[in-house]
C-alpha cells in the first residue's frame, strides 16, 4: 500500500486545518473504560480519542481485535469521508481508503483479509457496498451489483450479510455474496445492526417515533424474536459481556440484560466529561467507544 500514511496523534497541524472546513457533521470520539457486575458499573477512565481531528467528522467506530478501530473520518479529505484505522496502543492513524467517492460504515471482512464499506457514489445518491483486500485499498470491488440503496450492513458469516436498504420504509435484507441474491426480512428497521455471540442478528424494529423494539433474527431458522423495548428517542445499541445491551440517551448510558432485566437501568452519566448526544457505540473488553455529536 504505497499511499498508506501513518501519523502520530501528537503532530497534526495540517490535519487540523483541513478539518476546520469539513462539510460533514462534527463529532467526537470517546472511550469509556468500565467494569460491571450486572447493573453495578464502576467507571475507571474516560479517554478522548479524536484529538487528531477535533473539528471534524469522526464516526462509526468498529473494533478490529483489542486495540484497533476502523473509523469513518474526514481527517485526510475536505468534506469527504474515508476509512482510517486508529491504533489505541501506539496512538497512530493509518489511512485505509483513498477513492474519489466517500466511504462509510467500515467493517473487517469476515475472512480477515480486508475491509468493506458503504460507498456514496459521485452522484451523491447511489449507495453501494464495496470490499477491499489487504493488497488494494485504493480500488476495491463492488458487491451486489443490483443493489444501489445500501444504508448500513453487518456481516453474519463469510457468505451472508444483513443490509439496511433505502428508501423509507427502511427494510432489512439478507444477502448472499456468492449468488448475489438478497431477500427482504422486515420493513421499518433502524440503522443499528449487531451480531451476538450466538450468531443472531440484533436490530431495531421501528413502530413509531415513540416505540421501537430490539429484535433478533436467526439466519438458520429464518425467525425473528422480540428481545426488549428500546429506549425512547434512542437508535443505537451495543452488545457487551454475556449478551447484555447498552443504549445511550444524551449523556447517559443504560443497561439491559435479556436474562434478568425487566426494564432499562441508568448506569453511567458522562456529562461531566463534556459528552452529550451520544449515538454510535462499539464495545470490546471493558471499553466502550462512543460518538458524541457536537452541540
């Protein structure tokens, strides 16, 4: 990868100038270190992760292993999202994509040999799914040539992928990358798609503005089940240890364990750290990376 660029988080004057003119919404990244026994949460530390791009767009975190994250960011490109990799241990960035279009929603490929993204094509309307291998992050290959309205997705296996397709009513599709065939599962879903330790897809089913459910979908049985009612006004959730769920509302985090909980319980208030309007969440090993939308 001849274009790949590594930078220390301590030397970023040029990047800061670029970010000041970004057209994408400004967002911050934080990492919350905690331990818990059921609803008893102990906050250990809160780290600010987006000092490399404090005025810019830093979003859609996705863990790769314990100490690396994929992010959608405009760190390198004015008003255009690219994929970067943040090494939490060495505190360095690596530029992963460099296309003429914007790349969002990065995820490692299930086989570990590259990454996938949602690309917004140059017409600003067409949204397609792309895969990049480890040897060519500059070009990539389009998946599902017949689908041009992909909003979000989550890999379920090497072959199957869950997709949030536009337009409204937003619809959950399951696609097979070998055959290129996809089938609809359910309409009126939210953007958050996660996979639990049992291989089931978790997603939100939107009934109306005040009511949505977190549901599971089993690929083998082709059945959906209700897990719980989601927090009112919240869209994103994350699966943490033992299948428990985390959601956020403004600066507060809430916990729900499907095995024992009857309702959501507030467990942490992060307002003292300047965190507000929390959206995306990513968890790995006692650390929760979250996106805080600037007010």
